[in-house]
């Protein structure tokens, strides 16, 4: 019972060209990735390997046909868009109309925060480098989830979990957890409804865009529980839980708790510890919207049993069970990060019940609300004032000198759990304790001979070999620095590495 498990975050960034509101977003996103590739990742010709991807496989036991699928679901097709495999083991590419950063696989929530913050640095640098491209306009990038004109773009979490856990139990227990965890993980938003036209402030940028409880889609009829069954690992052992309800967080504590609390709930699910918990909601989609729309946190969620509880109270029930589970399984022998997640979760929920604004240095939605309320008091404006929408957008700007969250972090107004030096190292280097290290190091050491890569393989094109050489990396906990570091150090080139692997 621990927060340690394989996980990662993939984030689509909002993109704009100042003064050109109707610019081609796909072209602009391609410029962002291309600029970074040209200036930072030189000598690489590697493509992304789509051969082992199965985006239409459903965890409920069937495959959607390609004819039934929306084109946005066909993520296993090479559209010829800019696509870059990074030396930190992650991926920077164009996902339709947005540049997307997918972090490398990590083994714990703190590393999840670290490589997610590295993505912010990468995007900020990429936007700067666009200016060096011929005839390119300046580009601004935003770590947010909506353009407030009816469109939403995702921040998806991925967690590796046991295939043995019945998916019906995943749906039953994760639905109330996801509906209510936005009190901790929401990034805050000016405007209500998908187009943001109704005036007000809400907890989450994503909540209003969810329309069904369970489903395979990610861009249409978005489900609270996504059923995409694509483990990028041994499918007999693992399921990759693809979570699409999360916001794009800038506050490190918000990201840390998002990953850590979800990991704890998954551990309880795998151990059957939640079998007697009954928090099934009468209408979870409606509750997701209403929880988000009430920053006073007073809204009472209606359970199918007839009970009514606040979102914070629902979270407290998960917390209490998590504490009991850790004590039952580990006693006093709890690893430091699990203990820290539990302590921060409890502290946050307790203060949300008594004084939410006391969390303005830790949680995104509270930090943003405090800034916005300051503008409202100073200028005497209501939520219908367009300037508040601009402040909301500026909070998510990734530029260190322009983004409100970036500036708040720099002056200590947002609590850090990482350091600048660690984040800078994570921009170029991969986690040491997952297969991402092997992938990233192959890109750093042998880039000119890596023909393609994916989450579960690296493919080499080595002179003298008649065919491409695929090195499988199906087990996420192998390919670490401890297991293959010495081997790579003894291999001055890709040919030497392949010879050693084949002996």
C-alpha cells in the first residue's frame, strides 16, 4: 500500500499567435515542435512507432471499429505531423490543433511533478525558439484546458494497475473519487458552461465538458471513466488507467496530490479494500458540474443511497480508508512519500472545510481565486468583466516573466516541492528507475541510429544490418539506470549495444 507505481501525465497546451486570432492552430503547433527539434534535439530522425498502439480497444471487453470511431480517436495513425522523442524519455508532438508534451514514465508522484514541470520549461523554450524560424509569428503557449469558446483540450494522467482488478469496481469507486477530487486538483476557471458565457468562477476547467459516466471517447461525449485499454506493457499483467478528467495544474502541490491520492485509491482497489464502500452517486455527471460551480464547497452531492455529502466529505471518506489501509498493511513502516501524501491530503481537506483561502499557496483554484478577488476588490468589477478572463489566461502562460503562476512560484507565493535545478535536469534527463531511462539515453547517445521508438520499444537502424532492430521494453520497471547503465556505458555506439543485447 503505497503511492509508488508507474504513472505519467500528458498535456495539450493552448496556443495563440497575438494579433492573429484565426491562424491555423495545427501549423502553429507544428512550428512549436519543429523549432524545439531544430535547436535542441539535433541529429535525430526518429519517428514515433505506432505499430503496437490500439486506441480502440475497450476495457469492457470489445474493440470499437474504425468506422465507428471519431477521427480524433485514431491516434495510431501517423498524420505526418511534427513528432519528437526527447532525451528525457518523454514525447513532444502535435495532437491535432495543440502541441502536446507527454512526460516519461515515472515511479512516484513527486517525480510525476518534476517531469511535468520539465514540460512547462520545454514548452516555454519551444515558444521562444519559434521566433528563429523564417516568417514565423511569435507564439504564446498556455497550460490550461479551454479557450472559453466551447473547446476543451486535455491533461491526461496514466497509471499502471493490475489487470486482475475487475473494471466494474474501478468504475464504481473511481467515479465518486474523480467527481469530488476537483476540490483539491481543480485549476480554477472564470466562466461557467462549456463556452464560459455564464458569469462566475468555478473549481475546474474540465468539469463542464464531461457528458457521460463511462466511455471510450476523449474528445466527444467525454466520460468520467475512460475505457481505453492500451497498457503499453504486458496486457496479461497490466491495465493502464487512462484518466481524462484532470485539469492542467501549475501549482506543484495540486499535481502532487492529484497523482498521489489517485495512486492510493488504486492501491485500495487492487487490494479489494473498498468493497464495502458505497459512494455511488445518483447523477455523477450533474454532480461533477455542480461541485465545480460552487467554490464555497457547500454543494451537497446526492448518493444513490439517499445520503447527501459535500465533495470534501466524500474525499475525507477516501482519506480515512487510505489511512486505515496503510496502517493495516504497513504499520509504522510507511515510506516517506506515502506518509507525506497522506499528511498533505488530510491537511488540505481539513482546511478546505474551515478556511479554503488558507490554501492559496498550495492549490491552483484557490491561488487563482485569490488573485481574481484582488482585482475585483481593487477595480470594483463583477465576474462579467472581460479583464478577469484575461487574468485567468495569464495565470496559465508558461513564460517565466509573463505567466502569473510562474511569477508566483518564483517569488515563493506558490509552494514548491521541486527545485529549479531538478526541473532543469529533468528537461534533458530521464527518470533513473523506469524504462524511460533506456529510451532517453538511447536518444541522447545514439540518436542518429534510432529509427523509431514508442513507450514499449526502441527501434534501431544500424549500418551493416539488413533489417531494423527492435529492442522491446514491455516491462516498465526494467531498462533502468541500475539495470542497464553499465551496459550502455560499455557500448560506444548502437551496433555495440545491439551486439551486447543479443549475446
